[in-house]
C-alpha cells in the first residue's frame, strides 16, 4: 500500500488516505483513524482494514489534494551519519566502526513538496538524499532477523543540513534540526510493495542537475542493522522515523562547495517510493511568540 496524509478543498485538516490507481481513498471518511500515527497504532488490524478498501470507488482526484508528510508529527526522528562508503571517502573520514546516530528534532519534518528554508542564521545549506524507515511496532531488543517485522514502511527523505551549525559541535543536532529541514514522503510505502529495501536506486537533483546517484545496497549499516542496534539501547516506538544516511555528492564536498540558494529546487527519488521535491526560500525572520 501507499498511505498518504492529505488535505483538499473539502477540509484543510490533514487526514489519512490510500493512494490507488485513479486517485485517493479517504480512510478517515471510511471510519479508519484520521492521523497516520493513530493508523499505525491500530497495528496489523488497521493495515488490513486499509488494504481492504483498495477496491473502493469513492476516489478523490490526486490532482485535487495537497500531500503532507505521511507522518506530520512523528515520534523520535533519528538519522545515521557516514553510512555510505563513498560519502565517508568524500568527507575525508574513516569508515565508522560503530553506528553514528544523532537526533533531528520533530519540528524539522516537512511536506514532500513544501518549501525548505534558507535560514537567516547561515548560508551553508546542503541536501542529503536518504531512504527513511518508519517504525510500526513498539520494540526493544530486536534481533536483526526479526527487524523487518517492526517496519511499517519506507519513504523518501532529505536530511537538509546547515553545515556550519552541524560541524561546530560533535552532536550535530541543531545543524540537522532547523525548521522545514526534514522533507518526508511523498507517501508511506508498506514493505510488501518494496521488497528488499537494500536494493533501491537513490538519486538527488538540484535544479535538474544530478548530484547523487547510488543504491541502498551500499549502506554500511542497513535498515535491519539499525533497528537491532538502536533497540539494544532504547525502545523504538510506533511512528519513529529513521533517516538511513546519504551517498556521495553532497554540496559541501564539492570543489568549491556548492551550497543551496534561494529558488533552488531539490528533488530526491528512491526506487519504488516515488520522489519529493522542495524549493528553497528565504526564511521569514519575524519573531514569533505564541
């Protein structure tokens, strides 16, 4: 299945949908949970009820909706660094012996076609095409051979990075967490449609110029390794998102570096998962206190 979070002229409140040939089935209108988090929390029965609606004739035109991040309000958002050998090489670093995880604050999550901010605080804005994993079952101490059982699905992601803020401290957290800097989507593709997540082409273009092109088989630590490793330390919850690292071709590694500018358009595509495309806009610098 391809599960979406969408809004349209009937309601500007985002709600769950099932993308099928010919349009979108409104899952909330069919009595299923209105948010993706609640749908995932409904477990296997929720997924089965959604799948059973695939033949419904009550379709909304895909051209008439706005797609939001499949999980607009995820739980933990975790990202792994230096997870493709070619990216390790271009970064001038050694291949990591251990998985290198950092947090992206949930406020960074952004829609698949929404604008991303060129922040007032920096001009060193960069892209990172990534495969993302969404957790579907609360889990702890998961062996690698069972890791596939806890995955709800996969999405395209862009781990947008503010490089000077990222590199000035070891945690990298703030430089990876600016508002709008976690585009996700365009939909959540369930594992049955993806097959092997470790043999997917992954590409990134900036203004139509291909910058990144690799395959997830080149992950140093794959999706199942990640779940086995993380759950040794802490529980993964339903709706947690894992950004699985980026291949070579990022702007900071180019000679000279090529950082994103206002009006640049970044497109990230992962085989079987569709694509996301985001325009860079200058951040609104107004003080907001609510």
